[in-house]
C-alpha cells in the first residue's frame, strides 16, 4: 500500500458518504446507481487488496443512512440488513462456492428466487395479530417510525387473517410505487408545474417519509413481503420460531396465508441449475412487470442452513442480489420533491 491508495480510499469514502446522504436521507440522488455501484466496487476491491485500509466506518461496512430526526425512531429488535450483489455468472459461481466451502458440502442447494424490488425496505410489527408499528430500515439498527403512513397502504392488513400466528410477528418487505402510479404522479406534477420524482424508488421513499400521512394516502403505494424479523410467543423467540416453516419459501407462503401480499413471481428453485433461467425470464419480462426491479434475489431456502451461514457486517451470507446490467445512466431531474 502506498499513500496514493490511501488517498484514493479517502476520496471514495467522502464521495460515497455524500451520495448515501443524498440517496437515503434526502431521497435525492445526484448520480446514477451504476456510478455509485462502480465506486463502491472500487472501494471494496481496494479494501480486499489492502485490508489495513478497511475501517469500521467505511461506506462498504455500513447500511443506508441515518434516520431523519423529524420522525420518532425505532430500534430494530433484529437488524435490517442489506444484500450483497453479483453482476455476472462468474461472481454467481463464486457466491455458490463460498457457501459450499463454508458448509463444507457440495449438496444441491435449493434457492428461493425473488425479483429485486426497487423501493424501500420496511418492517411491519404485528402484536396478537394487530398491526402496531412500521419502521424504515434507516441505518439497519435504527429506523424511522412511519406507522401512520404505512396504515394508508391498502394492501397491508391491519389485522392478520386466521388465528394461528406468533404473539409478535415482524414482517420485512418492500414498499414500492407501481409504474402506472409513478407516471400518473409525475404527469400531474408537470401539469401543475410542481416538482417531479427521478424514479419510482425515490417516489416511494419520498411518499412514505412524509410528515403528513394524507399525502402518503394519495400516492398509491404497494407492498410485498420478502422475509421476517423478530418473532415471539409467550415471551420466547424460540417458541415464536416454532410456528414457522423451515423453508424460506414456505415462510413467505405462511405470510400470504395471513393476508400479507407476496410477489407472484417468487419461486422455489430445486437446484442452482434453475437460477439462470429464472434470472433470464425475469429480465426478459422486466418491462411488462407493473413495478420497477433492478435484478433478482436468490436466498438459500433451508432456514437451518441460513442460520449456519449467518451474516457479515451488512448482509446475510445466504443471499445475494443478482443485479441486471445498468439500464440507463439516469437522467436526473433537477427538482426532486423532498417534503420532510
Ligand atoms: P440494495 O438495494 O442493493 O439491496 C438491499 C435492499 O434490497 C433491501 O434493503 C431491500 O430493500 C431490497 N430488496 C428488494 N427486493 C428484495 C427481496 N426480494 N429480498 C430482500 N431484499 C430485497 O442495497 P442498499 O444497501 O439498499 O442500496 C445499495 C444500492 O442503492 C446501490 O447498489 C445503488 O444502486 C443504490 N444507491 C444509489 C445511490 C446513488 O447516489 N445513486 C446512493 C446509495 C445507494
């Protein structure tokens, strides 16, 4: 390592911290995602080559951004993590090999395959089947309390269906704005001479992080569940877990039975040989889907294996986003609404 690399790492820290703030806190990115991803990958490569340059406050080790002070804060009982990503067949094979090495097994792995929805991660908390709280991911540990805003999303049940569920059930998923709603919103804004949103992801984030839930109510947001957070029965997480299936896919089906929306594209793949065709199929149909996606996500389906694999600093080892090639270099709109 020489001072040139140290200087480059410092510059990358500064740039990425600034872009993170603009994206996560202000909902107002100034560079395309592809540019952000390129800089992040450069930083990760430098940190891999020169481990002494990797610090705990590096953007590569952090999730999202600080929660906005305008909202009350929620501490997540289980952290809300990000996802690692791969961009090529070669990187995908490396991901599978890392799993096989860690499990010390070459057994065929089943994967739960899901579209990577381009919205905003939220955690919904149900107590005795009643919706009591919703929070954003924030920095992964602390998020914003957006309960009133989430209540306006009609597809999210305020009471779970049926009568068998853990006493406490935290559902993790993505709030997003369907493409048609996004286009309508921007068309109306242009007509009224108001500010427009850069893309559906920013529109969803800006709409959800409103201090006035009446505005959120008009925005036609949607939600798909993709996982679970803390569960508990009789004060015990172990008892809470007993209610749940031992397959990630089956758990999502359980959530669906309780009335939570599940993306219809989610599929259980019986071996990694099916991964490529799932990815290609979704990529081909990307334009026809009525919501924006930026890739696919593959999660080891067996919960016991997930637990054995565990987590690294900001993401689980048992899942990865297989991202699509950058679609566009994003024409950023100059005025992006920001209302908190
Ligand atoms: P990410 O968006 O790459 O992946 C993690 C997120 O994916 C989760 O938090 C969840 O919200 C979402 N997700 C969607 N579908 C999912 C599914 N089926 N299962 C699980 N999670 C699912 O990670 P991130 O840390 O939120 O953001 C990093 C990305 O954001 C970057 O790669 C970049 O593209 C973009 N970004 C852009 C800028 C910018 O300035 N343009 C700045 C920061 C981040």
